[in-house]
């Protein structure tokens, strides 16, 4: 009969081999996790505009703010992502041809869905937090359109191209309603995927007067967007039948909450990742108890408007 002591080394050796194999598997999984998604960090992400109120030399605003920048406002609240379309037979009456990729990791936010966008198109977007209710996908910028590298063009041209091309797209038919959320008795229509491509307004006149009178108020303003949804019947039916695409529709006005103001270098191309070619001025401060950056931005612009000579001082300091 073997003693416990004689069994010890072989058992320990077996345990060591098992541990080694487990360690190798963990390392293999980690290597897989480290493999970057091709869509990760491909959005042009603005740096927070660093402003200074108590300096006689520089206020932190771009010296050429009036002539060298394009403003985008109001930037809506939502989740930043890329809308990517793929080659699909039968365009424009194709099946699911569009995916939404998250900004940081490039993961798919929704299952592939149909859209009226042409194949080989990449848009920089913001997914509305209430997209299931309003069907809205906000379009911030255009990287590629039908295989053309629009991202190589200057900012104002990209935004013009974005608005022009989106206005030419045929409207998407309303799909059958998505299933209602669990534990709810609601029979309201729910979008299964976004179908309304809404461009974020841009402004090429960034003079102090225009910023004060138009752009900054716009950056704080709630947008009211009419969206057509199916008209519910007056009697209960199966939700897919009740809200099928063949039914009549009626407009419902949805509120889009503002998040702040973006500034883009006018003569710059689209640059993936965090970029100094774009500056972000949010309404609310990220640190609790601090004043909102947009309020500070407005005061500094008013100071420039009252004292244009201060801009010359800033340019000399640079």
C-alpha cells in the first residue's frame, strides 16, 4: 500500500501541470483581448478647451477664433460612434447594411440594420439616448461617402457635403415596432433601430458678435425635432400588426437635449483619435462644484468683443 507521502510528489506535479495549462490559457485569452478592434478610437475626439480668466497674456481661446475655426452647436447629448455601411447586393433596397461602432473600443452597439446610406460610407455620429423612442441618429461629420475619402477635405466642405448628401437620401420606411421593454404594458411604438439621420448644425461665422448672438445661445438650446411614427389604432392588436409600415403616421415632436459646443480648425482634415484640431466646450463642468465651461467661454468672448486689442496681445504672446 502506498503511503500518502509517496503520492504527494506525483499529485503535486499534476497540480503544477494543471496550473501551468490554466496559466497558458489565461495568457492566450489576454492576447486575444489585446488585439485591437479595427474601428477602435477612429472618431475624431476633441480636446477640452483650456480657458484662463485671470491672465493678462492669454485667455486660452484660439487667437484666430474669428477666422480660422468652424463651430458646431448644439452638440446633442448621446453616445459617440461611427456608422459604417457595407457592400450589400440590391442597394438601395438592401437588407441590414449598417453597423454602429463605439468610439473607444469599436464594439458594435446594435445588431446590423438597414439604412438608406450608400455602401462604403463612414459617418461620425452621436446615438441619441432616446433613439428607441425617436429613431434619431445625429450625424456629426463624414469620413467616407460611397468610397470617397471625404475626411481628407477641409472642415466646412465636409459639413456641406454631409448636409447635401443626407438631404438627397430617400426616407426610410417605418419598420415594425420593436418588442416593448420587459415588465411593461405599454403598446407605444418602439424603433428597433435608428432611421432618422439628423445633421448637427454648423456655423462658419465665428466672429465674437456671431458667437454671442447666435452660436452660444444655440449651444444651450434644446432642439425640437418632428418625427413621424405610426398612428395607433383605437383597439388592441398585435403590436407588429398595429404598427406595421403600411399604417398611417403622425408627427410627434421630440426634445433633443444640448451638451455643448465643438470648435474645429477650418482648414484641417478629419483626424482619428484625440486631436488638437478640435476643441470641446461643454455646458456642464466635469468636476462637481465648478462653473460650466460654456459660461466661461461666453465671458471671454464678451471680453474680446469689448476689447478687440486683447486678441493682438494673445497673438503676440504666441
